[in-house]
């Protein structure tokens, strides 16, 4: 049994505390900022021993060094970005399975936002920690690309079970939803998700987690190989990579 504690950090980030209630082991998914994590750990009575890093951007790693002043931590992260992160104890590659508590985390290649971005999938309690590769109703900005690799990574995530709980690195659901609605203005599942997200925000709650099954119905970036998405962009749908690239460019300019 696992508990996931979602901690707001910085302006839009989430820090995630992963707790195995069977063994008592505790880990963090990324470390955007130390103070909110330290406060949460104190309130919850938890002592993390690991950090699983998704990518090298500062708002996911800047909390590592100050947290090491308080906890004995082993830092895991993408081997491809070890030099950029600079604080990894264990460099991991896609396809690796990592033990955590009485469960396992599969490491999935999700490049594009950054060249070595990885996501973690908790096998025994299907949960995806997507970092900035996938957001609710959106995906990460394609800083490093190329689009074919980013699209391939999103397809890997799309293959996970519909019941998978999705946790992301940022609270972007409403802004992503505004764009997604321009692509699928009659998508009933999308409109319902936007309404749900607005209610959650209005009530002071995060819009995450959501389910991957819901994302498959509502997130245009997971559906770049569907003809309706291509047609909304003035394309014929014959090349999903071109559709994805056009979709990401349109979001950048939205």
C-alpha cells in the first residue's frame, strides 16, 4: 500500500512524497523547493531516504542540496542528464526497474521537454509520476525535442492502464484546458474535465491526480494520431508526428 502526498511548491509546482505504508520507506519525486517539503515531512512525521528525479530543470532539482542537510538521501535520476543535475548518486536509464518499499518503479523514456526526461510508473498501485512530460490536458513545452521522440514518449505513457493515477510536475490544467477546447470544442469529456477542474480550483483543491483513462479521452497531445486532431490544425492526419509538432507549436503560440 502506498500513499502519495502532493505538496504545492513555488508558483505552480508540485512536490510529491511517496510513502510505502507497509515498509515505512519514504521517497520524493523531484525536489522543486526545500521549505514546503520540510514542513510537510515534519507535519506527516516522515523521513525520506530517496529522491527520484525526472529531469534537470531547476524547479525540479533546486531543493536537493538543502534537503540533504536534513535527511540522508540517495538521489536517483536520468543518466542522460547526470552532468546537468550534478547531484545524482545512482544514474538510471529507461527500461530500468527500481525497488521502492514493497513495490517497484518502472523508468520510462519521455524525452522532448528535456533530452533525457524520464517518468516513473509504480507497478503495484498503478501510478504515473510524469514530471513535465505529460500534464493534465497538455504536455511539456518541447525545449529539446525532436517531436518524433517526444511523441514516442507520450505514446509509451498512453499504453499504461486507464486506471493509472496521473501526477504531474505543475498545476496547469485550466490553462491547458483553454487551449484543448480550441482543438476539440465539442468533446464532451473535455468540457466535463474543464468544469471539474474549475470547481476543484474554486474550492482550493488541486486538479491532480487524474486518471490516464480520462487523459486519453481529453488530452489532445495524447491523440495526435487521431484524424479529428489533425483536421483541427488543417492537416490530413497522415503523419502523426507532424500533427504533434503542429499541436505543440500552436500551444506555444496560444
